[in-house]
C-alpha cells in the first residue's frame, strides 16, 4: 500500500498538482457500553478503514475518499479533478506554510489495550460501579465506557511519511435525583488523566468507587439545598467546570479558521481579530494559556497533525496578553496575507480530521492554563471574602462570537469570610469573555491542576467530532454575576 500511494502522489505531481497528501486508515475501531440502572442498555462496536486524498492545484483544494482502496488511480484522479474545478472559482489562492519533511511514528502511551479486555470484564466493571451508585435518593444511575483505536499512515508530496497508532478511553458515571419541587438534578464523574498513560489502566476500580460514593452524597445534598442566590460574588471554578469554560471561551475563540470567518455558518465566529495578537489584554497577568499537544496522557496529543506537522507546545496567552492561535499550514498563510505582515510564524500543528473521509481543519489540542502561585483550593477559599465554588457542567450558552457566556452547574458551595457555609442548587454564572478573564484574581498551584478529556468536540461542515484535553487549575474570578 505504501508503494501504491507514493506512486499515485508522484503521478499527480507530474500532472500539475502543487501538493498532494494521503491519509490511509488501515483500521479504526470504536466500542461503546452504556449501563442504565443496572441494565446494559447499549453495547456497540464499529470498524472502518479507507483512504483520504487531498490535492492542491492552482491554489484550490480537491478532496476524495473511499473505503474501497482497490482502484487508487481513480480515487487520486477524482481528487485532482475536484481541485481543477475548484480552481476556476477560487477567490483566495491557498498557500501552505513551509514545513520540513518528516519520517516518524507515534504511539499513544498505553499499558492496557482496552480492545484486548473481554466484554465480560468491561460489563463487570460497570456492574460493580452501578451497585455503588444504587443508594437512597438516586432515581437514575448511568455508567458509560467508550474506547477508540485507530491507525493512521500519512504520506505527502514533500517527502513526509508518518504512522500513528492511537488508543483512547473515555469512562464516566452519573447519578440523578428529584427534589421536593419535582426538579431533576445530576452529579457526574469522569477521571482526570494522571500519570503518563491513557489506556485501559485508567479504569481504576478504587478511584471510581470512591468518587461514586462522593457524587451520590453531593447529589443528595443538592436535592435538599436552597437555590443559588442572585448576587455578584467571586466564583471559584473547579476543574469540572473550568475545563469547559476554557474550551468554549478560549479554545474555540482562538481557532484561526474561526477567526478568519470560516465557521460562521455553523458554530459561529470569534470576537478576536488579527490586529489583537500582541495587543489584546485577554485576561489578567495571572492567565497563561498553552495549546500543548505534547502531554503524553491526553487525547489532545497525537504526535503529528494531519498536515504532517509535529505536535508542539504553543503559547496562546502570556500573562494575560494574546500572543498565539490554534493554527494549520493554510490558515497562517492566509492570515498573514490579510494582515499584511507576519502575525504567525508557521503552523502550530493543529490541523486534524476526525476520519479518513473528512478534510483536516484547525482543532484544539490540549488547551491548558498554567498553574499559579495562589496555593491549594483550601488556601484560595480561605482568602475569599464572599464567593461561591462551582463544579459540573449542567448546561451552557455561548455568544455567536464567543464574546459572552452563561453556564449552569451541577453544584455550588457558598463561601463567606473564608469558609464554606452551605450547598446551593441551580447555581449559574455568566459574563463577558474578556472582562471575565481580566477579573481572574487567583490561580491554584500544581496540586489543583488536572487534565480533563473531551470526547465530543464538534466543529466543521460536515460535522467532525474530535477528542482533546484541558489541563486546568482551580481559578477564582471576582465580581461575577451568579444565580441568573
């Protein structure tokens, strides 16, 4: 297959293509298990394979893909024909940022391949957790396990040859109960990613058992709690909600294709403008953010992107100042041309496709906030006069350009004079993105920093679901509207 793909790439180059690449997926497997109230409600698996071809001809892309690799010549020819047609209507000729040819491989660090674990063992794991969740007050209990395994072999006309073998595991448990007013409330747990691996070994029975007990206890506290007050307070966001705050109002806002207007028809744009880089005070001096695809244990780490660019640790916000974006080879060239200057120096290695039959687009890697100097959660609480601790993503609403937001949470704890006083239900907070991050007054130390995985980030037309991670500490923001 390698030889056949290289022959076709060379043939299209000789036919006038300026660039050609091929992404061959020999295998991609998924396995999903869902247990609801002790019953196995879902047990699905899928397997697919195929190849996707991109061709750049006279400044326009052509793409084709198929699971039938028996006639590669016609598949490559179709991609070239599509590029020729597109070239007749191109308004901004595509150029690609320079990159060196790479011959390399990447294997995600895993001790246990979950696809080697018998189905009976996976079901037994869910049954054990379900028994721990089956307690008074719990009306619904849910356990889920999702596994992914894929092999990607990449070739391009610039001499790159890259093979990636990636395994991901996404587990979670949820409990739901009903309060005296007939309103449903939920509490969830999915593990943070600790250590240096991300395979089946992350399914730690002791860790899940301890947190099963905790979320049942916390849900029952919410069921009898008073509603969150309408107020302005300091909000202390735990990683279970800070990851989503980061995802929606930093990660998506700093995807360069979105900044250039390419997501307007589907998921909105970004308030960020090209002239903001190096000038916009995105947050307080306590805010430093990175797109770091080098973390070993996160689904946002993949070795090399689908442009053949090595994954890297890319600084986005430096002590509050906006300095970088999430970029691929095409968009940095377009952005620099539009700005009339070099805003970006090459790709940040963030172009990815969800499958062989989708084209790569800018996607978040691991959008992380650096831990800070403000100590543990207890120390931050001790230094908070009037606040609320928030956790869990109940619902969220984001402005069309990520300029504002409203989040509802699973649980809140009021803080008065440095002490936690009581639990509240239906807790919410909202704000304007830049104003909110400039109110950042405390960032927890390494002891509060957790890597949270995301397995369902949607973007693009047709829609592409991508996996990534967020490394975030506990963060406190001042004078925030809550309870509305």
